[in-house]
C-alpha cells in the first residue's frame, strides 16, 4: 500500500531505482514503524538528496485519516 499519486519505491530496491527520484523535487518517505523510513532517509542523504521529508505519522496514520492510498 502506498500514497496515491506518488512513485512507490521499497527500501530494498531504493539504490537500484534512485534514478527515478528527482533531486530538485521533494521526496516523501513513509513506512509503518519508522525504521525503514530512517534507513531510506540516510541512503538518500548519502546520495546527495537534500529535499527529503519523513512522514512520521506512518502509513497507518495516513490510512486512518482516510487519505488516498493505492494497493
């Protein structure tokens, strides 16, 4: 499940798919517990991304607010 309207790249495929992520646009990271989000943040930061936002509410919070998701 991921946020509607955004590219979903899993942590285990992040480095392989980093070319899909624009450096000049905001990058929003989310996960269920926050652990993978922190790891993704660290990877992107090392790769030179500076416009990274961590949605700390988790995907469960997003869903509870009835915001759009894609399965």
